[in-house]
């Protein structure tokens, strides 16, 4: 994707948004916000694709902008950057989930594969005899009878 002009353009938008909204230190000055409003509008109108989202990581930046406190975003009451970022993040999340692709930042780090027996139980898989696969069949007790 490095050679894809569209992908690198979206990545450059991500850099500008990240620098303006997520850099440590004081908030970006209010006079920087009208160009950011124009950039948001450009991003909102762009026909985003899953490969470009993955390459640019712009969705991750939007999720972080959404989580900022109102006082951390200059002129947010005027331009609604946090709300718009949240709407884009939600839209892109749906796009990626429908494609079967999940952005790395959307994955839960604590997810672990479920136990095979749990998966079998959940899916209701049965063997040819009608018993659930993975279940332990009771064996008849063997008792020694005294002679």
C-alpha cells in the first residue's frame, strides 16, 4: 500500500489529525480548528475501504479523538469533532466487521480461544449416535464379585 497514492493520502490525513488532537501538551489553538473542520469533512466524504483503513490506521485516531474530554478539544462545541470522530469510528467498525476484517485496535487483548468442550457444547455438535461430541460417556461400573 506504500505505493498507493490514495492510501498514503489518507495516512497523511491521519498524521494531521493525530498531531492536532492527540499531541501531548496544550490544546491546539482555536484558529487551527477551521482547517481541521475542512479535513474532517473531507474524511467524512471519502469512500473509505478496509485496506486503506488498515494501512492508514485513521480509525484508531478517530476512536481516540472520540474519547477526549470536551475541554481537550478547542471549539468542539462549534465543530463537534468528538461526535464526528465517533460516528466515523462506528461506521468504519461496521465496514470492517462486515468484511470479516477486524482492526487490530478493536480486538480485545484479553480474548482467548474458548475451550474445545465449550465450543462443542455451544455449537451443539453430535456424533453419529446422537451423543454430544466431547462428552464423556459413562462406563458401567465393574465390580468384583466374591467367589
